[in-house]
């Protein structure tokens, strides 16, 4: 009978240990956030500065000319989606297959960025240049319409927004930094 009483004395220590293990596993599972800040040169044409989440993308096909903003699914790992962050269109040569959120992969003339497959917890967009730039959820961002950012201005949205973000500049090229959480 004494042994059972001693077992219960160990219960608080075992509970603490279990809590620590669960916390470490949760932290490890969340290692992809925040993403490394991504820099974009935004000019007088609408540029996607954050890809949407929960998208359906076609399979990558060799020789296809992909434009900036196009998304594809890896043919080797069909759960992986990549976004073309190159400013000019280019023909695909090598299927993207990396899962490093801090580095992009080059495919001929195309630069592919891996899209984390789960919902983001928030997004921050900052104008690093003189500006202004305008942000829009639509691919056809328009100058003087939408959220205006001036130099060092920021836009933050929480987990409710999972869509794409597009930016456009009035005349000069401006640097926009996007960080996803």
C-alpha cells in the first residue's frame, strides 16, 4: 500500500514533464513562423507581395512559361506548392521541390518560393523606400486605391486574412518587405 502512495507523489513531476514535452513539440511544429522577411521591388505594375493560402495549383510542367505570381504544385511531392517571385516570365526547367522557407529555389530563369501549407497567423507588409505604394487584395492593384504605405509605413493583418496581397507604386520602384507569421 505504501508503494501506491509513493506513485501519487510522483504524479506532479510527471505532469510537469509531460507539459514540457508537449510544449517542445508544439514549438518545433511552429518553426516555420515567422518566415524570413521577403523583399520585393514594386513598380508601376501590380506585383504580388504575399501569396494566398489554401490555393489549388496546377502541377509544374517543364518548358512552360510562368509569369510572376503563378503558383505550381510539385510533381515529386504533390502537397508542396510554390510561387513564382520572379519579376519577368520564364520557361521552367527544373521542378521545385525544396521546403526551406528562408531560401528560394532557382529553376532556369524562375525563382520559386515555397508556400507553407497551413494558415498564417498574421502578415506584415512594410514600405522600405520613399513610397508611396498601395496594397490591394486584387491582382489589378491601382495607384491611389487601397491601403497607402509611405516610407517605413506598415500594414498588419491577423489570421483572418489568408488571401494574396498585391502592391503598386506611383512612379518609382519601391522596396516592400513582407513577413508572414
